[in-house]
C-alpha cells in the first residue's frame, strides 16, 4: 500500500489519537487537527516526534486551517472526520455548540474532500438513530427524535443524523464516502470527568474511592467496545478500496461495536470486579432526560464487507483499562 496523505480531525481526542497512532505506525503521512476543547496533546505523545506526523491546533470549522493542512501534506488522499462535541452533559448544557461543531465541521470537511477528490470517512454515532425502538440497530431502522422542548440530548444525535444526510448527498455526487458508527468505545484515554463517558467515569470514581452513581434503575443497556477494536474498524473502513466481496464501499455505513449487550448496573459490577475494590458502593440516582433505553449494533454488514469483528470481551477490556490506569 502506498503512503497516503491523511487528515484526522479531532486527532487529539480519545478515538482520534488512537487512529493517528495506528496510521502513523503504518507509514502514512498524517496531520491531526484539533481545537483541544476535549482533546489533549498528551494523547499523541507516542507520535508527536515522528517525521510522518504533524499536529495542528485549530478549529475544524476554519476553512483556512483546513486548506493549510493540505499545503502541509502536499495534497490530500483521505479524511477521517472525528471532530465533534461529545459527552452527554454537553448535549444538554451546550446544545448550540454541539450542533454548530457537528454540522458545520462536517460540511467544511466534506467540501475539502470534494475539492481534492479525497476519500472521506465520517465518525457518526448510534445516537443518529435517536430513540431507537427497533434493535439491533441497522440501516433501514427508523431514525426518530423526541420533543426538543423536553430535553436537548438529541443536539448530538440529530446533528449526526444530518451529518449522515450530507455524506450520502456527497456520495451521490461522486465522492467516496464511508460512515462509521462506533458503539461506546472505551479505553484508558477516555475522558473520566463529569463530561465524560460512563466506563471512565466509573473507573475514576473507584480511583478516588468514591461511590459509583448509576443513572435511573440501571436497566438501560449499551454495547461497549475496546478502543483497539474500534480503531481497527476505522482503519479498515478508510483504507480498503473495495469490500471483501469486491463491492463499492461508498455510501456504506458500518456499525463498529460489540454485540455483548450489558446493562449499566451490570457494567458497574464488572468495573468493580476489574478494580478488585469489592467494598465499593453503588448508588442509583436521577439520570439524564432522553437517555436511550437500549443500544445494540447489527454488525453483519461490517463483518461481510470489512472482515471486522470485535476481539476483546468486556471483562477483558475493563481489566486492561484498569491495569493501564493504575500502572504508574
């Protein structure tokens, strides 16, 4: 495979930094663009000094910054667009910014890819299905959203839905576009403060000997996917020219997620087991409005076209994450 000139937006984030590291290790020329709103340069410590890697501190909505990336690379072959405002607490507290970054960042990077005839990979989300009543989540299921007067959780999911609309429109216009929906990726770099995701929040509570707070009755389910598996899914979706069956991949949406469905109360138990802190307390309390009751991916298309399957089960992954968080 020849060396590709690749832009990764959100490249200093949890997913983006792992993707950058994988692409750099493969020998590609990579630029990570990140505003550092949630991303951290420390996530990129393993690639910052590599000759085939450059970090650009900029907002994904800045056209001049995006054009500057192309100049740095001497052209553009592939865009992985991961930049977004994520974290459930932000969806309610900063809906305007969530919508602005998610939609306008996607439109600007799509325009960049079209201008340079570069392949484009969108990091979408199962949240794009909104209140997904039909499970497992697969293409063709209804994408539906509840009354925005009640809550703004869907500032994220509805904007990801529109991102997918924009990508499918670009695909119809001839751009090679692929869509990836990662399902609850987790790993040691995951943000663990109150604006983070549940696995990391739980672990950071345990690190500080604090009580785990489970939202609602804890019956809501998720499918948690180890970061290396998710990264592998992104790499395959972007680097394969054709599907394993020879089919065109443009316009195809890939669910990248574990099919091991667990409730949040079960997750709390598994996190405690991984930590060895059996005396830890778990309490139940009020959750966020609009919290999805169930989320399970159908990965048949992903397996058939990319040859991707998850390789790390949840208890293994939680143990690996705890070990890395406590190794220093």
